[in-house]
């Protein structure tokens, strides 16, 4: 049976990518290549789940106004979705990609959610469960408490659904006791006192912590053990969406009755690297991913 993964995005975006030969700071840069699509971390996860052969549903807040560019963008991507109107507007993010400097990200904070947002997103998630997995990703907009991702994760756990919390800051600290698998990046992990925090989080009840380190790979810590994986080769390109791709791969492993963590971690690293090869977040080089997944080095940690 095809696994069904729900992704939750509380702070959606319309992602715009500008590809230019050179960025002229303080001057005029003409943009020959512009791409725009519905975005936000959960949208990227859902797109990669589909690319890996799973079914996905985007559950997200959206604007209360028309036209809704975010909703239209999801339709253009062909991603099934359930949206909760609770934002004055959907923010925009801009990625400026140049051959020399790589990717420069410009990210709006986004509008404050209204008073209906928390109850609306919780009710929508409850209505869509059960599922084979849930991924709660990204930032929490103003108007919502930092504990909302943790509340949603607990709802999933009560329904017997494995859940990943790929959040940061106060939301990550709140999610630590929710029963979710935590997926911090290197900076987010440092806020929790570094790699040693992974074992503490597992001891406190997290089923697993999967920490990502960009080009240096990833680490998984569970009650059964800990593993470190490194990419098969150095990959250059657009890193935006690499972590989301890794979360998609992990969600599909959690959807199985039993997780083989070395294989899951190798998949996280290979799929993340395959996202870097693509110019737009939410896409992966499937052929490269399938080739690298067998070559990723995974070692057990003491």
C-alpha cells in the first residue's frame, strides 16, 4: 500500500527563485530566469514524498483574501491540499542564485495568524487522520504560540501516527516532550546545547533525534543506538529545501512497521544531497539519490 504522509505548514510562502549571472548590490540586476511556486517547508516535503513514490497531503494555513496565490500554486504543482484561511496574506521568499556566490535567501517573516488559526489547523489535522506519517515543518507565525507544533504532534501520537517535528527555537524546545521525532539542523541543535543534547532528548522521551549537518551529513540518535552518516560525494548547488527532502525520506521510513535506522539515515543524507542538485526547493534528482543511497557511509557511534 502506498504510504500517505500529511505535512503541516503553519507559515506558508510563495517561493520566488531568481537565477542571474551576477548580483549587483546597490545597483540594478536584470533577471533572465524567474520561477515562482507555492512554498513553505511542508510543501517542499510533500513534493519530495510524491517524487519518492508516496502520497502526500499539504495541510496549511493560508490567506483569508482572494485571489489566493498560494492555493493556486498548490493546484499548479498538483499537490492535494487542505487549507485553513487564517492569515491576512501569505509571505514571499526570494532566492537569488548566482554561479559565483551561490544562493542568497530573502525571507519575509509573514503575517500574524488570526484567533481562529490554532483551532482550525487542529480540527483539520484531526479530520485527516489516520495517516502513515505526519511532518510538522517550519516557523510559527505571530498570533500562534510556540507550543502549537507540540500540540499537533501530541494529537498525532494519540492517534498512533508517527510524527516528525522539523521546527526551531522555542517551538523545538516545546516539541521535545511531545513524542515527535525531532529533526534539528546544526544551528538549531547548538541552541539545545550541541550534539550531546540528542541523547538527553531521547532519554526525555523523544523516539529519535535526527540532526542534519549540511554537507557533513547527518546523525541519528535513538534508544537503540546512534549512527553518523556522511555523503558519498561533495555536492554543490541550491541548499534550500535539502532539509525538507531529508524529512520526506525519513517520514517514509517511519511509515513502515519497523525502522532500520542506518538505512533511514543513509536515505536522509542521499535525498538531501539530491535536492541540492535541483534549482528549486521541493525537487530532487531522483537518479542521483538512488545512486548515492547505496554509497553513503554510515557508522555506529559509541
